[in-house]
C-alpha cells in the first residue's frame, strides 16, 4: 500500500466543516423534535411537558436587510385560550385544543422604528420621545401589509408575513399554560405584578410610552416583549373561536376587524396575559399598535 500523502492543516476548510456540522445538527434536531410533536398530536399522545420544550439557539433566521432575528418554533399541540379558572380572563378566550403541524419562524422582537424606516422610508410613530430601537407604532394592519410586501420584494421572497393568531399564542406560551409564560397573574390592574414585571412593559412599569425592545427577559424560546410594550397585529380576521380540535387554524375567510395580540405599555396586567385578544378595523391606527414578523420554515 502506497504511503498516504501529508495534508497540511487548513483553517478555512476546518471552519467550513464545523459550520456544516452545526447546520446539519440544528436541522436534524428540529426535524426529529418536530416530527415527534406532530406524531403525538395526530395520535393523541400526551403533550410534551414544559421542561422538555427545547431551547435551540442555532435554529434562527436573519433578515439581512433589517438585521432582524427570527426564532424557529417547532410544530406541536397546545391549549389555546384560557381555562374558566384563570383569574381576570375575558369571555372570548374559550379554551380549545390546537395543533400546528408545521414549524415556522417568528421575530425575536417586535419590528422597530429603525427597521420600519429601512423599508418604508418614514416613521409613523406618534411619540416624539422614542428612539430607533423602540417598536414601531401607529401602524395599521393595512400599513403592515404594505411593509411586508415591500420587504418581500427587497428580500426576493414571498415568505414573510404576520403570524396567525394560533401561531402567536403558541409562540408566546412556549409550553406554558399559566396566565403569563413565566407564571400566574396576581392582580388585574396597574399594581406591581411580579411575573409580568420580569417579561413585559405595562402600565405598572412604564412612563406612558413604548420602551426599547429586548430589555426584559425573553421566554424560553428566546422571544421578547410578548407580554407588553406594543400590541401586535395577527393575520386573522377576528371571530369567536371554533369548538373542538383545530388543525392549523387561520381564522375566518372574511370579517370586519383584524386580531391583535400582546399587551401594551398603557394597559393593565389583565390585558397582557397570553390568552388576551382584541380587534380593530384593518385601517385603524393606534399609538399602541405595531407588529412582529413571521416566516414560513424551509421544507
């Protein structure tokens, strides 16, 4: 057997191999976990306990033109809405089972003023005391669609969109079943709310305006400001929840108002819960209303 040739160490090749290995590992981890969640959902097996919900920071997506980070959310089954036993719930939060059979990406933060300006060339926000890293507000649902259309052209993509209402709540809960992703609610108004103080901006801890994104704790999936700061539009028309088990729900085909989620800097703790939902006409502008982007996952 002829002697093997000596190959000097190549740093670039080594780095490339490591990157490829991590990418494959991330994809395999997400695919196997997603398949397990889907299989459990389809065959009615017990939901994965919250302590088993994975934190996988390798599975992210960056929108280059905005420097906007998105987190991969695996498919699964959860209880959407709030149980009758939850304190301070509203009547339109009827709890029901929902299965999302496909993974998706959702923004780690709300879209900021700077990111909106990069696409639209102007700032619609009403407050004059906010900086470029505050969430954009005074953005109607129709204006958000125009923003997304321009962003998709800029990125040569058709995948960016608003999250569905089910996707939004599933991502917000991150495996939890409590009023907030990190615990239960203690009081309904603007008094000190221990769980909410850690993860959200509400009327009990703001100065009557939005705050810079990602300054509070993220949920265990790495998502910031899901319980306050700015309201966030969803794709769906508003309607009463369906009864029974829903698969990939997208809301009714038509309607008069669009759904928005999250809490807001001027709202009580009650309106910052994971199950909170409300509606506005799609052309309405409000100093509390902004958005968070979603994206289809690669097949």
